C-alpha cells in the first residue's frame, strides 16, 4: 500500500491511503511532519494520482518509482522555512482607522508597514526568474519588484530579493507548476523570505485611498472624463462633503491632470454647456485635446465637448467622401466639421453658441482647413440640416426640411444624407427613433433608414443616430402649405400637387 500521512493533522485532516491495483504492500511512504508543508500536498497528490492511474497496470515496481519520484519533490521542502498560512494577510494594505472620514487630505496618515513574501534569487538568473514569475511578483505603484538583500553576509551581494504578491503567494505550494519548474531549473530555492515593506500614499491606488476615506458601505467613484489637462467628474450627493479631497487624489494619481472639476447642473440645451466647480488644481479651463489625429482647443467651461463620442465622430467622417458637401448644423468646436474638411469635403458649419463659433474658427485655422470650412453663428432652424448632433432636440428640427425647396430634381442622386441624433428610453429604441423621425418629417421612414446605437448615457436611456437620405417628397413640395405632423407617422404621405405647365 502507498500511504501519504500528514502529522500532526491539520484541521482534523485524516491520513490519506491510496491502494493502486497491483501495488506491493509498503511500496512507498511519504511523510509530511511540518504543517507548513501541507500547502504542497495538493500538487504532490496530483502527480502521484495521475502517475498511479496511468501505471497501475504495469506493476508495483513502476508505482514504486512514481511515488518515490513524487516524494523527492517533497524532500527539498523539508529544508524550506515556509511562511505559516496565518502569517500572510489576504489584503496587502488595510488603511489606518484614523483616515476614515478625512476631509482634508493628509498623505502621511496613509503610511503603513506590511509584510510580503520574497524569494532570494542569484543575480545571474535574476532577469529570467522575474520573467518566469511575472504573474506572481508584486504589482503596486512605486514599489520595485527587485530589491537589495538586507542580509549582511559576504555572499549577500550575489543575491537579490524578488518581492511577491501575497494575494498569489502565501507558501511554496502557491507557485504554479510552470513557476515551480522554472525555479528548479534555475536552482532557486522556493523558501520564502519575510520582507518588511513600507507603503505610503504614493504606493496606493485611487480606489484604495477613496475606499479608506469615504464612509463604509458607500459607493467609491473614481471615474472621470479626461479633457486635456482637465478631469471632469460627476459626483453623487453623498460624495460632495469629500469633493476637494477626491479632486486632489484624482490629480495626484493621474499624471498630466492639473485641474479637477465637478458638474453642478445639467447641460443647458441652448448652448450645450454646464456649470462646474473646481475641486482641485488650477482654474485654467482652456483645454487642448487630440482626437483621431486632429487637434482641438477650446474653453471647456463655455462649450460642449464629450470625449466619449470620439468613435462616433470617426464613424461618420469615414462615410464622407472627398469632394462631398457637409452641412454641420450643430458644429460645436468642430469634431465633425474639421476632420471632414481634412478628408477633402466641403463643409458648412454652424453653431448658435458664440463661444463655440469662435473656437470652431480657431480650430479650422489650427488644422489648416479654414479654406474648406465656411462657419456660421446662426440659429440652426434657418439652415439645412445634415449632421444634427443635438440628441435632446434634434428630432424636433426635422420638420425644417418639409417643403424647403420648390423645384423637383430630375433624379435622386444629389439628395442629402441626414445623421440625426436623439435619446430614447423606449424598450425598442430603433423603432422609437424611426417613428419619431417620421412624425417630425411627416413622411414614413420605414425601410428607408438605418438606426445606429451610439452609447448608453444612463440606465434605460440610449443615444441613437438615425441615418437616411432625405426623401424628395419631403424636400420638394411645389409650394403646398404644410400641415402639422400627426402624433403617429403616416403610413403614406399625401403627394404634393404636381406643377402645371
């Protein structure tokens, strides 16, 4: 019989007896007498069981060799001073209780000394070992993975300490099979050293700092939108008492951020900007950003800019061919107009906000496309709509197309394509967008348009884009007086009177 005995028992773990078929009694015995070796038991058992199962029909001599080979893996561990299970904490950092509820940031209060496992590695194989253990080494801001050995012995100069992640490594048995094999191949002992590591505020992640400060059980928000050097946050009510500390932490932990702001009201529909409060840093609101290879500058506090729309800007611009004409009715500072002009399109760009209009002109010059873009500071209701990026109201402007021109073209090739954005809370947002666009136009767009999901802006609220070629039945109506659209889109629009010769 092959017996593996754990003595003394750990948590009442009884000895395990394996009786492989055909094995001679007393073929091999592996005894673990140190509780710290129990961590290696699973790996050893796996090897023994696998080998026994595959070799049971060969005979007792094969089984004996398998068990003895597995036992040889355990023998070196008898010389290993493994860290006890209770020694390593599951969390590397536990904030001092004194920081809970902190309003004004005191960085020194977060300092703490923790114990982490480490391996003593010869300098000659250091790089290879670190590469082999890349998933198990410590990963923390500002903390090096390799340190000088504090041992004062003469041979200490030939070794370095590799710090390990205590979440992954608590004993020699915690190494994966590949990692353990690599250590053996480099003749590196699996014995774990205790290293006293001093963690400071600089070594903590944003979430760790905020979780330590905010009241327990409350949501920790560390997300923000990056607009050049500005971090834009949307804090919740329970976080407002800590807003200045949160702003300072965000600025500390994100290189290049020199100003943190919080939105204090909803976006104003007229000029699409919002009031904001500076939480930390300088009050310079003039940002410089680069999106899809195009540079923009603007006063973030006085115009509309959303970095989450960069993919949508690129998608639409890529559909516009060189030489085509683009009417950007709600142009903002130019995220559609400027790249379209760079791609060879002729652009007419308009925005009602005087500040957006000023930065639109500036960005055209900055990107050397001022000769390809005609800019306007007018009410969009008086202009032809093509790119309609005002999700809250754009669908309501579609009625401006009705009867806009009075001469029916000979073909449909030059009819403009409209990209109209809107918000939908409907269970079927695609159908909702088509119905609302049809109602505003007074003409059914069923099977004549496509609807694209842009992004989710809130629970049960999606931003959508409906794309369609403007029907000539809408654009050219021979002067007939238009009626108000019905609540439901008409299944078939009544034809306008044909002009007489």
